[in-house]
């Protein structure tokens, strides 16, 4: 009879779980997901993709320059329309992040293009380094865009710092039962979401103000153009820039999802501080 009674007590001890424990686990899981999504979005370089409209390029070229399509119409070689056929540039697909710009070509494809004069370059360069192979003269940046890009990078770096600090403060608050630390963690995740929102918004509106609308426009970056410096023939390449197509990619969507999860995580941490005021973590574990 005594063994039965003790067995009943053990079953009751194993089955009773304090609801606050589930709330704590849910908060930790959501925190991990939010931190991972936001960090992955910031560190990856697929915020936007640059492609070229083939039909528009053919119409814009006319008799001013000649186009030679390569790699199954993935890359266009731009040459002069005279008998010498000097190479002006290569129009290539690209993808970029907050501070990087990468050519969307494999090493094998770059080596194949090298046989027709494609320059040897790194697959990714810094967005603020003045372009690839000195072709920035095709489309120089404005001071406004320099400031916006610097501000976007600064916001992203601050967001990463806050996320790393919030993880340490949150762990300290949970294990040491420091209500103020838990509350601060919620505020820090809200700050991280705010800085990430600033960076996402800047990237979203950058192209609206940086896209050229005429042949004489010289706004934006040199995304999608690889080749020697323009010199006297820069106008022929600049006339083709309106054929570019800028589209957002999966890193930007991941960033928006991370912002929403960070806001939800902030709310959960603030609620967790209220719950821990009346139900300490130690009593939760003992009661379960």
C-alpha cells in the first residue's frame, strides 16, 4: 500500500507543470528565432537583385552601341558601333546586401567570359568602395546616397550589437532572477527592431530616389555594370541604365520577419518580468 501511495505521489509530481514554465520556454524559443532571422538577414547579401531587360536593351542600343549576348542572354557585352568595336562594359546580373555587392555569376562563368575580355574581379566588393574595376564614372553616387548608405550600415551594426548584448542580459536575468535585467532585455529587443526597421526602410526607398530617369541622370550606384572606366564613351553605357530592373530578394523579407518577431519577443520579455515578480523561476521549477 505504501508503494502505491508513493507511486501516486511521483505521478502527481511529474504531471504538474507550472504554466509559467511554458511561457518561459516559449519566450526563449521566440527569442532564438527572432535573433537568428535578424542576424541572418543582416549578414546575407540578397537584399536586392539587379537584372537587365533584354528587349529594352536592344531598343536603347540602336546604332549608338552594339550588344553581344553571352551565356544564354545572361550577360551583355557592350562595344562601340565603329569598326574597331572597343569594349565599353559588360552588363551582368548582380545581388547586393547592406554593404556588399556581388556578381551573380559562378567562377566557371567568369572564367569563360574572361576569353572575351571580361575583367578579373572579386565576386563581392564593398558597396562603398567606389564600384568594380573603376567604372564608377558611369553613374556616380550623390552625397545623399552616401549618407543614406552609411546610415543604413550604422543602423545594422547597432542592431547586431544590441542583439548580442540582449542575449547576455536576458540569460543573466533568467538564471539570477533579476527582474530589472529581464525588463531591460525586452526594451533592448524593441530597440533592435527599431534600428533594423530604419535600415530596412532606407534600403527600400534607396532605389526610388536613386534610379536614373533619363540619359543625363547620374544617380544611384553602378550595380549591374562591369568594365573599364568610361571616359569619352561613358554616355553610351549610361544610356542603357534605364533597362536595369531592381527587385527585392529573400534577405529583405527575412529582415521584415525578424523585425516582427523582435517586437513580439520584446512583449514576451516584458510580460515575463511581470510573471517572475510573483512566480520566481526557482519556484516554477520546484513546483513542476
